[in-house]
C-alpha cells in the first residue's frame, strides 16, 4: 500500500489564500499594506529567481514588495548602512538578505544587524533565542511550513520518535525545537551520525534536510512513518529530493514529493511571518482560519 502524498502545493495555496484575506483586513485597519524588502548582493541567477518569486508572491497577497540589488563588490559597511536604513523605515515590516552572499560578506553579521522585529527569515540570534525559549517571534520559514504540513496531514506528534537529518540553522536546529514543542522525542542526526540508516529506521517522523540526492533509501524508513523531504537537488535526471522517493513511497505512511512538497510552504510562511511582523508593529490583529 502506497503512502499518502502530502500535497505541499495545494496546502501552500490555502495558506496564501488566507493570508490574502488577512492582508486586506490589515491594510484596512492599519491604513497601509505590509511592506517586505528583499536584498540581493550580486547577480547570481538562482538568487535572482528566488527573490523574484518571493516578491511576486508578496504582491499577490496584497503586500508591498521591494527588491534591492547591490553590486558584487558591496562591502559589509555598505550593506550594514542599507540594513540600518531599512530598520528605521516605518513602511518596512520585514526584510531578508538572499543567501548565499559573496565573500567577504558575513552571514552572521547580517543576521545580527537586522532588527529582530523585521527579521522575517527568523535567522537572527534574537528570533532563534525566542524559539529556544518558546517565546513569540519569527520562526524560520521552512520548519514552520513543515509543521503545517504535518498538522494538515494529521500526523500524530505527541510522544512520537522524530528524527531530523541535518543540523543547519535554517532547517535542522529550528525543526528540532518545533517538534520538541509538540512533545515529540527528537533526535538531530547528520551525515556523520553512526549507523544513520538505523537511526532513521527508528523514526515515526523523519525530516531530511542534508542536500544529498536520494541519500535516504527506502529500507531506511520505518513502515508507516511520516517522511518529510526538504532536499532540492538538481541532477541529470531532473529535480530530486534527499529521499529515494519511489522506494519510500511503498513503505512510508505519509510522504512529501519533490518538487511540490516543502518548497511552496517556505514562501507561504515567509509571507505569514511578514504579516505577523506587521501586525506586531502596528498593534493590529487579523486572526487566522
């Protein structure tokens, strides 16, 4: 019996529909639309595509979106000055710097410079600290999207053995905290974990975010487990995830496809973070379905 496929594209569309309704309500009550600024350094084609997609999605929900593209040779001081300017701009509710940035620019310095209340990526030390403490703040978008997928699919988390393969600040570490907050028992594993296949095989919920094409094989998966594949890898055979999808499909209870699984949720929750940041700054509440 095949796994239930969790349709991230459809679930993200529902999230964005609700955000469009709430954004209109916010605009009516606050007298302005939420504002999002995307900063890109250099002309990396992939970064350009991602920034354009984010801007179009924000505008599609009724937000005001602005892109700032800086030249390749931008210094840390020049980028800091721009971030400071946007931190002080009342029309800007959220900002993000597209990663990776060219050297010698430093991501930790960038994350720390963005005001926590405008850090809609949720990567700054302030928001990661709030997450660790279980306090309100912006949560990294991909882990938020994964939690929404699990909830919508009806995957039980309380008391479940959850394994997260990957330990990045963008996905792995915050993912573990969110699962822990839902009373799952969490293991953070990675490429150097001993007997990684056995660790994965013990998981009721398996979230994989390592960036290695089809590393997790079907026989690594516990029958009936929920498998969330965060990986997006371009290969000669097309786009594939970190999980061998066809193999896993016959064993898992739930599974996300690549593409069309986690990816659409990331942008949806960037927009959710932007709206919630605007609400906090304006003292306006729109609620959520």
